[in-house]
C-alpha cells in the first residue's frame, strides 16, 4: 500500500531530501444532490525536487481532481475525505487560508488548459506579469516589469517588448500559453501543476511548449505535475508516470520502464487502443477496451477495471479492495492488479480477424484547381476589404472505397473545403466533380436530392452533433425519409434498427434523448445518421478528436468497418497524424489553404518530405520508447490567412527557407514518384537527401515484444 | 470532472410525471386557454353555449397545477409563484359558476369589508357606486389574464419568428429586422402604447397589437442572440448538409433548443404586460367601462380612496395586480434557478 518507498533521487547524494509534494492515501469526494461521489480514492504520489511526474488517464479518472486537491481549490462541494497532501512536509489541508494564499502562486503554481481563460483580458500582459511580483515579492514596479520581461525572454516569446504592451487577445494561443507559464514561473515556485497545457494548441505549437516544459525542470529546478490524456506527451515530458482509472492510481513507475513493460491490464488496453506507428489497419488494427467507465457511485466491488478486463477472474478480482502491489524485479514500480504475477505480460493481445484492404474503385471525386476566397468587409469607413484565401488551387482526386485524409493545423482551410464540398459554401474558382456531376459552384439548395444524399458528413463534437431536443431514432429516421430510402413507416423503423445494429448500439437507444448517451455513443449515432441515406462519400471532420482514447479506437474501427462494407469514399479531416497514418490510404497535407504535399500514406511518412510535413511529423508525440524522433521545432506562429506570405506560405517558419526565393516566388511542384507531389523550392536532391523523422532504436526487439 | 455523461437508467414513470411531458402539459394549457379566450373575447358569438364553455377548464387548471407543482418541486420559489398564478387562473375560469353578485349592479355603496348590509355579507366591501368588490376583482382578473396572456403570446409569436429569421438567415434580413426593432425600441413604451391606441381606437384587440409592437423587438433580440449561438452547432450543419429548408431548420432544429431562456423570459414578460395593461386601463385607454378591470377599479377608486376609511377600494385591486405579477416573477426566478442548477 505504501507507495512512498525509499526511492533514490537522481540528485540525492547525501542526506534525506524532503519530497516537494507527497500525497498519502489521498481520497477526495464531491457532495452532490445524488450524495457523496468519490472522485479520487487511495491516491499516493511522491515528487522529489526537479522531477516531473505525469498523471495520465481518460476523462473522469480523477486526474484533474488531484490537481485541484493539491491547489486546495476543490470548491464548495468537494472535500478531502482521507489521507493528506504534504507540501514540503506540511499538510496543505490543515493550513490556514492566509498561509495557503501565500503558498499558491508563490510556491505552487498552476497552468490550465485554456490560456485565454487564465489571463485577464482587460490588462496588458506586462501589467499582469508584474502584478505577481508586486504582490508576492513586493518588488517595486520598474523592477517587477524588468523581471517580467526577462521571464518572457526565458520562455522564448519573440519580441517580448511588444508582448508586454499587448492585451491577451492580441497575441496567439501559443504565445498566450507561454505567457501563462511565464507568469507561473515568475515567483520561482517549487511546484508547477500543468493541467493539459497544450490540448487547445496546434501540434507544431504544442511541440514548442513541450520543449519549454522539459527545460523548466532543468533551468529552474521546479518540480512538475503534468496532467494529460496523451501518453506520448507524458513520455516526452515526464520522469515518472501514474496511470489513473476510475479515481484510482492503477500503475506507477518511471516513464520509460513502465512504457516498455506494462504491468496493468488497463494500461495495456490504453496502449492497444492508440495508433502507435506500429499499428496498421490491415494487419494490426486498434483494439478498443470493451465496456464503459463505471459511474463514480456505481463502481464494481474489488477491481474497478474488472468488468472490462480480459484477465478478470471471478472470486479473486472482485473480492475486495485491491492494494497497490509491487512489481517483481522493478524496484520503484507499483500496480493495482491482484493477478500481477500470474498474467503473461509479454503475450501480445489476441490478434483480431484480418481484414483485407478493399481495392479502390473508380475515381469518384475529382477536385481541380479549387479556390475559395472570402472577402473581408473592410467596414463602413475602411473601404475595400481584404481577401482571405481559405482554399487556393486544391487539386486531388478520391476513389471509391478509398480513405483520403486531409491533415493540417487550425486555419489551414480543411474545414472550409468540407463546406465547399457539402455545398454550404460555393467555390470561388475551379471545379469539384462527384461522379459526373459538377458541384463546385452549386450551393446545396440547387443540388438534386441524389447528389445531396450521396455526400454526407460526420461531425467533430459529439456533444453538438445530435439535436438535444429530438430522440435518437427520430433524427436517424428523418434522414431516411428525407432521402427517400424508405417511405413506409414500419420500414423506416426497421431501417433505424438496422442502422443502430450497424453502429453496435442497442435498439432501445432509438427512443433515447442524446443527453442520455455518452460521447462515444453519440458519435456512433452521428455515424449511423451519416450512413442512413446510403451515401457514396462521407466527410468525417475530426470525428474522434474529442473522444477518449479507448473510445476513439472503437469509433475509428467502426467507421472503417462500415466504410469497407459499403465501399464508401471517406474524406477524413484531422490534425492528428498518428490516426491519419493508421487509417488513411492517401494523405493531403494542407497549410494556409494550400496542399503542400500529397501522396500515399507511406510516401508521406517517409522522405522526401515537404519541410512542413517534416515538422508536423516531428511534432507528433509518440508513446513508444523504441521510436526515436529527429527534433524539428518550428519557430513563430501561423501567419494570418488574410495576410499570407507572398511566395511559399510556409516560408515564414520554414527552417530551410531560401531568402529571396521562397518568400517571393510561389513554389513549384516536385513529383518524386507518380501521385506524390511536393510543393517546394528546395532542389530535388536536397529533398531526396532528407533523413527519416522517426526511426526505431532497437529494430530487433520490436518484432518480439509485440503490442507494448 | 467528467466530460462524458453516462446514460441514466430510466425509472418507471408515474402518472403525474407522464402528464408533465410537454405534449400533455400543452394540451392542458390549451384546454384552459381556448375556453377562456372564447368566453371573454367571443362571448356574444357563443350564444347559449356561453355558460358551459368554461366547465372543462376548471379540472384542467387543477390538474395542470398539480402536474406543474410536482415537476417543479425542487424549487420552492417556482412553486410559490405557480400557486399565486394558478390561484388567479382558477378564479378566472370558475368566475361564472361562483355565487357572486353581478359585478356591474349597484347594490349598496360604501360598504366596508367584512360587513353585512341588506342581508348580504360583503367580504371585500363595495365601491362608491355600490358594486361588490369581490365580484369585480374576480371578473376583472379574468379580463386581465386573458388580454395579458394573449398579448404576450402574440408578441412572442411575432418576436420569435423575426428573431429566428434575423439570427439564422442573417444578411439583409437581419439588417432590416434589427433596424426596425431598434427604431421601435427607441420609443418610450408608454408613448408607443398611447400612439397606437389613439390611432387604432381603444379595444382589447388593439391592446394586443400595441403590446406586440412594444414587446416583439425585445423578444426578437433575445431570440436572435440565441439563434446566432445555436446556428453554429453541428446538428444545424447536419441539417443543412442534408438539404433541409430554412423554415424547417428554424422551427424544428433550432427553436426547441432555445426554449429554456425563452420560457423564463416569457414569465417575466407576462408580468410586464399585466402592468402595462393595468396602466393603460388606468389611463383610460384600452378596455372600457363598465366591465370590471383592475386598472379601471384603481382609477375609479383613486379619488374616493383618499379617505383612509375607503382606501380598501384601491388596496384590493392593487394587491391583486401585485400578487399576480409577483407570481409571474417568482415563477421566472424559480425556473431560472432550476435551469442553472443542472
């Protein structure tokens, strides 16, 4: 039980070092109208100076509650019901409000997910930063401003003087998060709590922040608690990791050791459901964790993960509370699995039935020189407006039963393209042909019913995708009737049932309202609705990015199964290269409205790369210790789409940019192999000479160790 | 904490809860409302049926009260407001069947409350012309309720439609609707009322028109704002992508999802409208004597009631108005409280 074992600290040469933070058997409950809801039970953690400890888990696992408990910010209905939180040896829960206030901010600082919500919109950045020092360190104003500026420089904010004078809304999301981190570091805290600090940011921006977080420990000696749902980020930033499930820590250990040799079925399930580079949709599909997270007041007896676990044995796993058990042969590791010594951890998970890749058919969608420009109204006095080129000369095609992924960061125009394709917007120039029907300039009202039915969409946000006022069944039935698939009332109901079967939901769900469904279930209904009219092409706009990883795997697999069965063309829009690598046949990489590179998936993931693709690949966090990545961290932010650089749109951030060429002349197309097109000024030899971004450390161990 | 709501097990549904489903509640409301409107507005056309039309409304009102009180039992404030409002609604629908004196017949002037005169016990006394105040209050309540709620409903119909068009369709439609709305909102409400009623003549229907003109722009703004928010949701995009007509999207996909704040606002606005109508009759605009009406009663009593002994003539209708408005406002507060809680 006692996880606070005598763990040697790397820097501990002599004398006992007091841990910066120690949670001992911590239990936190929320008190709601439904009664006491245990959010965290029996949580242990020991954080030594300068260490980074990751908390990883899916939503509802209690990782944020731990952070709030550390900050003593549980609010009116949350309470620590057991255990203690020692900060520098003092129990935070027993401290007076006055002392707590001094400690928060000065010795413990927290960074939240939404940087904009942490900054005061009515104060300049400089004033906000200086305020910390004025209050905590009682410095004079000029000294405080000077220190604030220095801190901004140390978190590598470009042009700190301009940022100091700016209001938060005038700087980009990545810079906002840097400012928040700078603010947290200003009073030189001993402990920094980061709650999903990069989730709201784009990958290439995220990579910069991650780099910064990694340096903080070394530069300032700050200990870090890093909360994330992303195993890859934890691997890149932390020394230790605690995996949480349903309010409990289920596995603890040094990051590398734990990732290499998993000792808990839940962690094992998590890794099987994320698209690691070794996963493949044909030979090694994702394996979702079956079942659902138990409700906090409805947790099973014994092991919380029991009902979903493939190693579950009635009588031992469900007999009583499971303690954290030591892992054999690993000194600092603990796992909350009673069968830890019985399970063969090396055995790869049961290989699922192999699916043959469907051969792509004829060309279904042909996009040629498509452009979509928006005229920004200059306002009533400003006169002529500016033009935003949301899409600029897109050219590609998609075949029947093929998955084409569009990848890019926010503002790259991928959603605009979806709108033009579905007819919510019309193209400014160029053409889109679906089969032999021209769609480019035809808005949805002018399209005939067959074309509309042939092109449907799956949306991103599961909480928005269904109309909360109508039952699930009626929303699916509406599509069936609207597209005239069935007219007879009984047949419509049959088809609704069949569609619910198809997305693996109980038929009784037809009568439910969306609020009674979980996020993953809503997304399944969204898929059923998209396929209700037998479409020939489905556009999926980030369909799984808002879901938990284990649910993501299930929904992804489902979407692909249905696509395979119906031979539907899937346009998969995403910012997540790992998932795209897993499921796409071909990939388009977009940047500022242009396709920078396109080709088959294996062509995109191997050199020659477009410099932007290279940076994207390097930025994706990979939860696999065997993969070694080459670091390509981009400087600067995405230029505004209304004011793109004159030549190559990427020239402002490109590490290879050739001054005088890249920023003036639009780049030519280089086609290393048929269908693989790179839009770049670099000489073909330079491109061909690029080294792979990801490489394996020990190729021989990879085949042996299977899933983990 | 958790971003994903787990499905809730559905418990067995008792009868009252079953009736609380919007469709049944709406049916009950119509069962009260249609007879009341028919009785008050089209009494002459009903002929001999006039004395029966309100009979089904009495059990409907009682049932609706029971259902609503049960549904809102979490909020004491809402139930208190509901009780006040339904007290008046029940009196309004049962007025013809209560043993009341003719509200327009002079019996005995200046009888103070709780005294007996000529063998009749006067609970609330009589006014200066000798008319029974109890009968006048109850009959007056019927008129205030019918015209007040009808006017609010009309304002809502117009305001919601315009708001949906402005918010969802946007563009030039939004510009036109918003501009006209702003012009109307720039008039002081009373000036607008007086202008319209003087121009159109003084009658209940014209009060409805006047209230619509003054309230619809504000409602339009609320609906427009809500529609602007909801229209960016994915389910609206889903409807657009399957080629639904704008009218269907506005009414079926959009409107049900903005009903929460609208219902709260409607309760508040019912209070304002009641005040407005009472004020209008007090000013001598709108509903005409001799039929009883609270505003009229206050006006008629305004000089006599200066004598303290006869102040009850003013206090009775004034308290009635206040309690009804208080009821509407408490209901709005309670509903808002409940909507914020979940």
